[in-house]
């Protein structure tokens, strides 16, 4: 693989802190740092290897799958497609650049109340909360999001932006939900089978339903995937004789648990979004390389 593409894939694989939107932005910027004429000179086989490596670096994150899928679809068109790579990547970056602002505008029109709950870390959720804090006095409850504890980092960031913030243990989301006006979460991916985000997202969505609290997911179209991204990163740690600890990082939350999903083009009901996602196209190379094994959308990692 071309060394520039390899460096991008390797850097991404080592990134354990950035949110999905940040990973997408940095990947697109790194690709566009390659001159357009140099892009065209990179062999198609290298681009294909890169696309597969990009997805495998972070297999649960839809924006990276969509970048890879865009590249593979262009490769299917031969020389013309390769010639359009630079423009296609520019278009992806421009849409993503505008995405946060549009989501923020729609969220301000849709989300009511002053006491909000979220979990983990999301740059999109941060944008929305900062905008809401300019127009109303909000208090944000942030679940700590173990095992990574990204919620603690997120709470500290939010506390510097004119809003009251409290951190809670993941186990207390039900007890705190009685005082909450709305739930707001981000997403690493959204597929027809559910919203993939850090573990604990489903508990918050389930608690919101029990207490009849509106639950919103905010994410751009870049996070909508036509395939099921099912790597939830699970493992066991041996703690001693006959004693083990099970760890899970991501989980999938059924779309039906959300009141609406707020995207960069509209506010959409879960049932309508599921229909849309099932019609999106995937490149043939996913199947030829045995990465996608089920045309209906099941993903197997090699």
C-alpha cells in the first residue's frame, strides 16, 4: 500500500480518544493533504487495500465505512472514478463541515426543557448543548460511560461552557431520569438494526421510555450505514482462579427507543429512517474481499 495511505490507516487505528466526527474530519483532511495529481497516480489496488484497512481500523464507526465505501464505489468506475476521488473527498468534507451547524439548528427547534442527560463523549452533542446554553439555563447530567469513562472527560469540557454539569455513575441513570426533561446522545453509527454507541446508551434510552422522557439521537448522514456494523469490542479479563471480568465497549440500541433522530437534513422518525437505510448501495469489493458476507447487511470481520 502507498505509504501515505498506510500512515493514515495506522494513525486512525491508534486513535483511542477522538469521537466519530473527529476521526472522519482528520481522515478526510489527511487524504486531501495528498495532492490531486498524486492521488490519481496511486494504484487502484492500493486504494482498495486502504479502504478495507480504514474500515477495519474502527469497524463500528460508520463515517469511516462510508469514506471507504465511497472510494470503492469510485474504483468500480475505473479511471474516471479515480479521477473523481479528490472531488468526492472534498464533497464529503464540505458536507461534514456544515453538518454540525445544521444539526444544532434543528436541535434548538426540537429539544425542549432545561435538564438534559447524555453519556460518553460526542463532539456533535457538545455543539448542540453549547448552543442550547446560549438561549436557556441548562443543567446536563452526564453518565460516566465505563469502561472508558469518556463521560467524565466530557462533563469537564461542558462545564467550561456556561452550563451546570453533574457526573453520575452509569448505574444511576434510572434514579436520575425522574428529574430529566430530555435525553440527548450521539452515535458512532446508525444502521437499520440500531444505533451503535458506547455501552450505557441503551440504558439511558430505556430509562427515558420508562419515565416518558423524549430521547433524541443527533448525528449527520455520514453516520448512517447501509450495513450492520456489529463489532461491539468485547473481551474477558482473567482476575484470578475461577474469576473473570467481561468487558464491552459499544452496544446497539434499537431505533424505536428514540423519539426522533436529528440529522443534518431533517428530524426523522425511527421507522422512516429504517426504510431509507435499507436502500443504500454498497460496493462489490466488500463481498469480493469477504468483508461483507450478507448482501442484506450482515458484516463479518476477518
